[in-house]
C-alpha cells in the first residue's frame, strides 16, 4: 500500500478504520501497527481536509524528522498533481476511494484547483518538524520570547563546540582562583572520577540540558536542590557523615548489654577467628572516646565490604550459649547496615551538590556563549516556546494570533514526542476546545503513532505520553461537544503471514508485552498479503572457538585461521547472499530474482561486525552501500586530506611528513619511504632529506624517483600560506587531481566522505576565522558523524541500525545482532520528585560509584533498568517488522552475554509456539529452524524497475579529456571612459579637490535625476516637485543652491527647442550594448528620441563653464558620443543619427558634427 501511494500510483480502496481516521469532521487518535499505512492515512486526511474547504495554510502537520516531512509533502503534492491533469473518470474514482462517497461537480473542480492553491501558499504546506515549527514561531515573536530578532539555530556539532568552549572557560576560572566554590566542587568531583571518565560525565550532564534547565528554574541554587534530595533520603539539613557516625556511637543507640553477652559467649565457646572479632567488639564497647575512630573496624565484624550483613555472625554453639547475645548481634548488624547505607546516601548528596554546582556554571557559560552569538540549539527551541506559551498575558496574545491561523493539527510518529513537546501541542490544541474555538464549525487534532515502535528514549520520548495525551484531548473534546475517535490499525500491508505470525508469537506472553501496551490487549496483526510466500529462519549461534596460547612467541607473519564468531557469521551471511545473486534466487511473492537492494541487514548498534560484513560482501563482488552512519574522521579519504593539511602546517614533523608521503596524493611505497628515512643523519628531518634528494646537486635517478613527490608537497605547503580551508582543499582535489587519486585507490565510495568534508570546511568558515590550523583542530576535536540516506541508495545491500531503519522496509532482512543485551551505563540517575500540587521536578543524583547506589537512587536505577528492557523489546518489534517476505535471525555467542533475555531467545521461544516449524540442516550439519508459508495467490507480473531501463552507454571521447581553456572575454568598455584616466592630483590640494569633486558630482547626479523624472509630470507641477526634491535633508543643499539647481533644470525643460527632446515619444536612461569592432561597449544614454527617419541621442553635461565652440568640446565627450553613434547605426541603419550634448548651465544644445566624431574614433 505504501509503495503504491509513495509515487502517486493507482487509487486504493481504504479500510473502514482508515476511512474513520481520515474523517475531517472529528478529532482522531490512531494507533497504527507497523506496515498498516499510517503515512497514507495521514496524507489522506490532509487531502480530505482541503477537499472539505480548509485553506492549505490553516493546516499544521508535525513530523518527527525532516525526511518524514519531505516524504509527506511529496506524497501530497504528487497526488494533487495527478488530480490536476487526470481524466474525469479517473479523478472521480480517486475521490470516491478517498472520501467513500461520489464527488459532486464542485468537488471535482476544487480537487483540480488544490495543486495551484498549495503552490500559492507562502512556503507551501506547513509540514515540518516540531523544532522547525518552534523556530518559525519564535521568528514571529522574538521580542516576546526575549530573543534577538536575528537569532540563528545551530546544529549539534556547533553546539558541542560551544560546550567545549564553555568547559574550558569554567576550568580556566577555577585555575585562576576566581571561583572558590567551583574549585571545591571540582575537587569533590575529581576525587570520584579519573581524567578519562571526567569528560564522559560532563557529556552526560550536558546531554540533559533540558532537565537541568527545569531543575534550576525550580531551584535557583544547587543548595535548594540538595535539600530536596536530602528529604528524599529522609535526611535533615544538618545531617553529615560526622553527625551520623557520632550519633551511631552514642550509648542507647545499641544493645550494649546483649553485645557484651555475645562477646563473653564467643570468648568461651567461639572459634579463634570469632574470638578476634569479639576482641574488636569488646574494645569498641569499652572505650566510648575511641568509638568514632574505630567505627569502621567495628562495622567490619558485622558487614561485608559491600555493606551486606555477614551470612554467619555467630556459630550455633555461641547462639546456644547466649541467645540474647546472638539476637543483639543480628540487631546490631542491621543497625550498622542502615548506617552504612546512610553514609553512602550522604556521599550521593555531596557528590550531587558538587556536580550541580559545576553543571550550573557550565550551563551558564554555554548559555552566555549562545547569547553572544545570538544562537539557539534544538533544546532551546522547545524550552523557549514553552516559556513563551506559559508567560502570563504574552501567552494569551500569541495564542490569539495563532488561533486565527491554525484550524487543524496533525502529528506523525506521535509515540516519539517527548513531554516538553507534548506541552506545546496541548497548549495549541486546547484552544480548539475552548471559547469561540469550541463553537467553530470544524477544528480538529489528529495524532498517529504506535507505542510498540517508541525507540527514542535517548531523545526524551516517553511512550505513555501517547496514551495520556489521547485521554487529555478526548476529555477536552467531550467537554466541548466535539467528536473524538480512537482508531486502531492492525491490517498490515507490508509483511507476509510468516513474518507476522512470528511477531504475534514472540509478543504473545504477557511479560513480553510490558512496555509495548498499557493494558491487557494482545498484540495481533492481520495480514493483507494473504497467500503470498514468506519465510522465517532461525540459524544456530556462531560459537566461540577455544584457542591454545603458544608456548613460544612467533612473529605474526601468518594470519590465524581461527576467526572471531562475528567474523565467521559475517562470512556465512555474505556466502548466502552471493549464492542467491549468482544463482538467481527467486522472490516467490513477486516472481523475480532477488536483487542486492532487496536485502537489508539490521544491527542493534555499531560494532566490528559491520566492517567484517562489508569487507566480506566486497570480497564476493556483492554491491553493498556500507553503513548508514559513518564517522567522518575515520574514513580513509578524510584521513588523507587531513594528513595533507597537517603536513602543510608542520612539514618538519617526521611522522606527519611520512603519512603525507604514503597518501594517494604522493603515492610513495614502503620501500621508497624506508630509503628516505633510513640513515638520514641526526637532526635531519624527513622533509629536508626529500628536498636534498631532489635538489640540483642530487643524483638524476633520485630526482626522477622523488621529484614528483617534492613538487606535490611543495605546492601543498605553499598553498596553505594564503588559502582558507575550503579553497585549500578544493585546489588539492581539483587543480591538483586529488579527488581522482583518492577514487583510484579507495573507489567511488570515497566521494561521499570527501563531499561531506568540503561541506564542513564551509560550515567552519561561516562561524570561525577561516584558518587551516583552526579547522583541523575543530574537526579533530569533535565527532563528525554523517547520516546517509539509505532509502535512496542504489542497487546495493543495506547495512543499518534498527534506529536508522525506522520507517524503512525490505523484502529480505537479516538480524545478526541478536545476543547482546543492553546495559545501563548512565552515571547519573534522574527521578521525578513530587512537591505538593506542583508538577513533578526532575531531580538528579550522582552516586559516583556502583556501591553507592542505595535508597531512592537504587529505586530509580531499577526503574530505569525496567524502561531499558521495555525499549529493548520495542526495538525487537521494529526490527522484526522491517521484513516484507523473508526474515533470517542469527547471532554469535559472546563472552558475557546472558542468552535468556536476548532477542535470540525471545525469537526462539516464539518460534517454538508456531505450528509447522521445520528443522533442516545446513552444509555444516547445523540445525536451522524454518517457518514457511507457500505461495497460493497469483504472482503479479514483475514491474520494470527504473534501473532496468537504464542503458549503459560508453562515455563520449570528450568526457575523458580536459576542457579547452576558454578565452577570457574582454571587459565591457563604457563610452564615458574611452579616454585615459586623469593625472594624479597633487597631495597638497588633495583635501580641497575631494570636496570640490564631491560637490560637482552631487550637482551632476541631482540634475540628471531631475531631467529624467520631471518630464513625466504635468508642466505646472515640475518646478515645485524639483524644489521639494532638492530640499530633502539628505542632499544637504542651501536654499541658494536649491533655487539655482531648480532654475537650471527648468530652463532646460521649458526651452522651446527642446520640446521634442522631452516630449511623449522620448526615452530616458536608455541602455546601449554592442560591439565596436571586437570591443564590447556598454553605456546608458541620458535621452533618446527616435522618429521615422532620424535618431537623436543626447547626453547631459553639467560642466562649469561649458565650452562656447563645438571644437572646444572635451575629447572624452566626443569619443563617447561617437561610440553611441556607432552602436545606433548598427541598430538603425536606415536612419540619420544626430548626437548632441545638452549643457545644463546655459540650457544650450550642442550638436556634434559627424566629422568631429569621425576624427575622434
């Protein structure tokens, strides 16, 4: 279904549920399982809204990604384009299938007009991400949001760069002793972490900027947040380690009598080891003044190092000898364990306060950096709009303005919307059900999503918000009398029965549905593709092979034949794919051979397996697209370009020079490099050695061998002295042939990272001083990750993460990464703390060490583990439902993986519940579980792929040759500049001359402008209009000058001889362009009159005083008019051309003789 409508294909009948979801008269909440056509429903609703008369600009569609917004816009525009041009019968079928009713003549007319109406909307349909919407909203109301009107949104990389600068600023302040409180906080932090884990802690803290902003908005200081954390641990503000330990040592806090009885019993019947412990107890009980110092030693008698009560405090003999003493020891162990946990909780409080102090300073420095640059990050967009819509008075005004511009809100992938984004949507949507809005004829909110596919918790998504928001808007609609429907879509158009049966079986147990549903409902899919062949296989795991450690070390000159299990699995998958393509394996449901683009390999996260599989596929000549995301600085092509830049900056560094020599730009081999580097003498750099081996006194053989390398490296080093990063690398890749050299060695796939690298050079130059050294530091210090559009890939196997494959599908899917189980690696724990009637506050706790996780922090960690396990299962659902026809599940055994809770075991349990599962053996006699359904439906005629129609023609001969250098065209010459420039003015008169020239040029410019504009006015208004224009303050003219200039202009315009010159048939400021011989001429005529037989061209001159005789006319003016005459003769060969100068000082028209102009040319 999706594929038909993706390209504006033939109409398709909608299901009743889809019809109800698309009803534009009601608000609808749609739960759409995978492959049920949710995007089709969303686009259908937009079309029905516009067919119902809703103006396109009053519809707001919010999507999760820009790619989803583009796809939806393309679908809608594609369908509207079909409607605009298709025959009447086809359009009628389209509209009937869409609305479920026969269209009227007006409906048909409106449908054909919608395409143009959408084009007329400024910016097109409002289909955008929530961040784009917030950006546009803040752009409309920047002052109300207290933002600079020219603010810009920075990307994640720039935001990370700002954060690094903020961290440097905070650490510098601490180092210079300007922030003593921060110095204490940092000392506390560094006691808990190493220099290697510190940056990870700061990165995790920075990633929760939204939580920190909400926390500090509620609690202005870290101390206030500390008090809330203390209350959560049931501490008083005065409690500390010292006070708690002192209190624990006081008499009356423990059963001293019973403990002494236990000591006596142990001394009598206890073992030697117990008697040593009894001695410690006796000393602690008998010396109250030393109890505090020896409390830890005393506690060790009762507790393990982990703080747990020892399994055996006393022997049976001791317990029998003193039952009261035994009970006292058990009670004391529990008391000390409670104290131990209290002390850990105190450590958590102290660590958290220190980290909050440091985090507050870090966020303040980061915020200050953004304010200086007038920038916002993506989190700021959401938080600023939330603040804008929650500000009294201002919010009412903004909602009033928006209320008149949005009638329908549609939300795509609503399950991935985080709580802050839901607040914005609720604030906007609530207006639909209050006041006049509630009584309006048709205002709706629509959301489509699937809780089972909520896999973006790292971006703040909470699946339960989808259901809670549905209840919120349903209650609003009921209170206002509006219609509201909850629709479930379970008819899958994507997958075959075999795949869907497995999905249902895997999630049939109630414990598997926790986090995928928020009720008792079962997960069930109804296949649309009934009778089409499908298959699921579960391969046995690749086991680890034990290897013996050799007794003696040998040089690693022979590759070990024993490969890791993930490498062996990569080879196994590559072998299967290569065999399919070689033998033409048939995809039964479509009756055609499997192609590389039909195959998708899904992994849970990026590991070495991806590289192994890419390498294995390439070894077997299988086209592969590579990874869906790539770290730019890890790409060989980028490493080579960075090596060129590093060499240009520091050529005398031997390692840098050696790396440069091995790049494709130079191309020396190992032998060449060894010969240059070996025995070159102490203090002689590799670069100096290369120069000496290619100098004028060097051997001819060496010059031929290394001369090209020297020339390339010298050119690169010279270029770096004056070129910004983009120009430097553009020259290296084009003029020096660097791109061709990279592709020759690394293949065509080098183009993508090279292009992205160049894009980064431009991005760097926009926000920084364009220096090569700064750029290389910038790109090296940050993670430049590039996401590739795998949906638009060529006929290649795709290797993707499950997150990256969200929204995509493939006929054949491999799931090789099924044995790894997620672990909770976060150092920070976040919990929502209730405060009376206020909204729960996100409170942070930092235990610093695993053993410190106690109390509410332990509860929060357990809750987070449960949420992680729930998302792990949701991720499995997304992975399984990417498969259309075939699904292959496999994996490799890991050293520390617990198979019981892995995807592999979940799928194996699900397959065990399916009837008809076959056990077959592969070539290695391993058992494979296969679940298959046969093809019983008619196989459709295979459709020709666009790639099949491509004819592979050889390149023409000229495509492989350098283009001939085009001659540089001469610069057009202006007729007024035909003569040479005037001589240089004496410096003694420079200031006076500048002032005179300014006044002279201003007079000429004003008179020219008036003579151009005034003839268009009635004669009676010309004088007043001229005077009003000249009196404008910007001209800075005296009253005398205004009168003089006005009179000069009016004398010209009112002269009887000039009536034709300024009459109705004349033209002002006429451009003339042409060739005078081979020289281009470009000029502009002040006045032009063309009659049936004559052409009069006039140029205004404001010289003082004007020449009295035509022979005294400056030569430059004569040559200028001669050039005009030449061009006009080419255009009007049958006319007589007259050229004249109009001297404005005397209102005198001077016609230039032809002979004078002939002599001037």
